[in-house]
């Protein structure tokens, strides 16, 4: 009888120990999961901050370019003013200076460009139809790496993250190989930033900036997008694959 009681007591103690261990193990798992979520959120915030910093840097570069263009234009205007000679004759009342109109005529002649012909020639020379297919493939792959997918990946190790990325990329896995050659250790957030840069460079759209809102050249090609830049006085500026082709006077 005593043996049976002892066995029952031991059995109850084992059950209690298992219950206690299960309770602490569950709390530990919940805590680790919460820490992983917090870590992922912190990393995303850091990634957003990095994007903002890069946008600020790009903004600063654009402002620097605009400042240089403004200085150049001011120098040209200054040169025109220095060469201009204003005469006042009380008898003839002739205060018109032909040199000013000659300068303005040169400016008009220099920027008397047929924008439509210019854009057509640019498309013919630079546009690559093959880049459209690659761009669409890249965008499709990037859409599979959405926020929810990245969130789930953050709780996994670098090796498993890399394998998941490789499976998603498929035929584009060479991008991951190139990334690994440039980085000793795999980082999911750094790879996403690297991938986004590749997509930006492969963007097949030709962005045409004009100074007049009435101008629109979208009809010239399905990948032409017209945008207004009020600083443009004459001509157009074109941005294609991250490069600026400036045919304008600001």
C-alpha cells in the first residue's frame, strides 16, 4: 500500500515538474518572439532613416547643381551687362542698345530646339527594349519580398534568410551572388537596399522635365513620362536610368 502511495506521489511530482517546465518554456518562447519582433521593427526604422538620409543627400546634390547653374547664368548675365553701353542723348533720345538684342538673339538661336524631335532622337539612341523585361522581372521579384515576408524572415538565421531569398529570386539569384561577393556577412536589410538600387538603375521610364505645364510628350512613347520643372526657361531635361541629360536653360 505504501509503495502505491509513493508511486502516486512521484507521479504527481513529475506531472507538476513538467507543468512548471512547460510554463517557463512557453514564457521564454513568447519573450524571444517579442524580442525578435522588436528587433525587426528597430531595423526597419533604421532602414527608413537610412532612406531619408539618402534622400537628403540627393536633395543636397540637386541644390548644389542648381546653385552652380544659377551662378553660371548670373555670370553670363553679368557679361552681357558689362558689354552693354547705354547712351542718353537729349537731342535724339536714342536709348536702345543693339548689343543687348544681339545677345538675346544668340540665346534664342542656341535654344531654338524642337523638343519633340530631340526626345524622339533620344529614345532612338538610348532606349533599350530589353531592359523593360528585366525591369518587370525585378519588380515582380521585389513584390514577393513585401513587408510581411521580410518580417517573418527576421526571426530566422542569416543562412535560412539567404536560402529563402535565393528561392524567391529564382533566375535572378546571380544578384544575390554579386551581393555576397561584396559583403563578408549576409544582411537581409542591406540586401533589400542593394536590390532596390538595381531596380532604380533598370527603370526603363524616360522622365522628361519641361518648364511649361501645357507641354506633354507622353504620346511619343509608352515609357515617356512628362514632368514639370518651373525652373526651366527653355528646352527640356531628361532623366533615364538614374542619369541626367540636360538640354535646358534655367
